[in-house]
C-alpha cells in the first residue's frame, strides 16, 4: 500500500488517461453517483425542514458543536456531547486540548471560504495555526524533512517532505482550477489526501476533516453548514474510517470508490443528525 499513489493517480492513469478535469473522472467510479444522489436527498431533507426557515442559525451552531465533537472523537477525545457543552477550559490534558482544537476549527471554517478557492494552501496553514498550540511543534507551515509527526491514530507510511510539498501543490492547483466533479468527490479527495500526507507536525486529522467541511460548504452543497460529515465519520467508527482511508491510499478504482462513498455516507449521517435536531426543536424538546 504505497503512499505515493496519491490523489487517485493510479485510478486516473488506468481508466481515463490524461484529462483536464481528473476529479470528474472519479465521479464515474462504481457506486459514486449513487452515493452522491443519496447524500443530496439527505441534505435536501434538512434544508426543506420547516424549522430551518425560522431557526437555521441555531441548527448551524448545533451542527458546529456536534461536528467538533465527532472530529475530536476520531482524534482520540471521545467525549459525550453534554460534556463538551459543559466545559469551558480546554487547556488541561491531551484530550481536552484535542477537543479545544476541534472547537476552534469548527468556528474558523466559515471564515475561510472566500480564501479557499484562491489559496487553499494558505487556508490549510491557517487551520493548523488555529488547531495547534505553540508547544505542539512548528505551526502554520508544512513539516520539513526529519520533523516528527504526532498523528498516532493514522499509521500509514509517512511521505517525505518533498513529496508532501509536491502533492500539496497539485491538490491546490486542482482546487483553484475548479471543475465539474461533484462536491462530495472533491471533498473526499481533499480529506483523503491530507490524511495520507499528514503535512503538519500535529493535528492533521482535525485539519483534514475541517477542509472537507470547507469544500462542502463552499461548493453550495451545504451553504449553511448544517450537515457535519464529522458526525457521520465518528458514528461509522474509527475502524471503518481507517479501512476506507486504506482504500484511498491504495489508489485503486475500488479503493477510491470505497473512500468516496464512505465520505458520502458520513455526510448523510450528519444531515440525519441535524434533521433530528430540527425535529426536537419543533417539538420544543431542544
């Protein structure tokens, strides 16, 4: 399972040859179109809910909190939602710092949408700066050769700094160029590539999941940020998450399709969570 596959290079070379819109080719993989359609229906259900017409700001705020909790859970801080609500100090042990980082990223994501399409690398650097405390190593820039990476839950081979730099540049070019790929495909590739590369010395998982959210919001799929994929990723479980990531890193058509559909299911589950919040508000129970 070589990390050098990266951004579906193997898939694209074997199925389409050279193409001006390589991400669009991933949308044709088996099961991906169905996943996109299923996810879209789940998103439409939330946006069509009558509570969203009057209280969308509350749904957005709740989705941000739940998304942060889900992302932190995948990075080793699996707290009950009520504990996250209750706590005000996140400077204690490593779990508390992880939760604090996830909450800061959740608040920051919406502020970076206008920059993302022009300078995604600048946004990624900003996300790491927000996530990482100064004592967590070099912050706000990709790691250099020889610098260690603190990402214990992702045990894939670690690409060297030169490969990281080249692949980040390639990812950035794809985002700036835009294209016809479904938002889910682009979000899944951004998420998977950042997890495979682990470009920073710490907090890569939190940054990768926030970048996925930025793509989904900025694409217009989820403009009010009420379908937190992080909730779904956590609900599907860490084992399934890492198994799907193995598929991404493999670069095979089957592996890539499995990762994209896994991300689609996560967005569906996030949408379902916010639909349940809408229902609770409608009943006066939340």
